[in-house]
């Protein structure tokens, strides 16, 4: 499953009062996150993603992604529990003269797609012992 969200940051939005958008995701495992900064941002638009009060991306707290005509791609493994999962996308653009629309995407694998691989490590160890490799 892939989720695609347009995230429009109004021009002149300060970091102290960022624009926010809540995105709802299903349970599963996030395996891909991307944030597309279109041409024209010129480094004036910033974006960070939170789950509750915890900043997930970028990992370094109090920082944000910023780019020009570039897509930030994150290959991740973030497990989402059953039930509603809300993420908050925050953005600001204090020096922008125009609003900027970023595209935020999430790739999620269903729990069923992950389950067959969950026990492969212990099984491989048992097999290696069985064939005489310690």
C-alpha cells in the first residue's frame, strides 16, 4: 500500500508556528517514506514528520528536511500497531514569497506480508546446527 499526500505550506510560515497536517495510516510496517520538494522551493521550505510528540524523520531532533527539486527517500522499518495510526507532518517556510506544495508518501506492508519472514532467523540457526555448522 502506498499513501500519497499533498502538503501545502503557506508562504511566510514561521518555524515557531508550523503548518500541520494529520495523516492517518493503517497498521503494518512502514518500509518507505519520501518527501518531494518541487523546483522553486529554493531551500525555503522545511518538513519534519512526527508520531505524537516524537519526531521520526529526520531522526536528528529539531532538524528538518529541506531541498530544491529533489525527493528525500527513506527506506525504513517502522512497525505500526493495529488501530488508528496518526502522523503529523509539519512544515514551515519563513522566507518564501509563495506557498509550496510538497508531496509526502508512505509505503506500508501489511502484517500478513511480513509474518512469513518473522521466524526465519531461528529456523536458519537450527538448520545450520542440523547440518553440522556451528
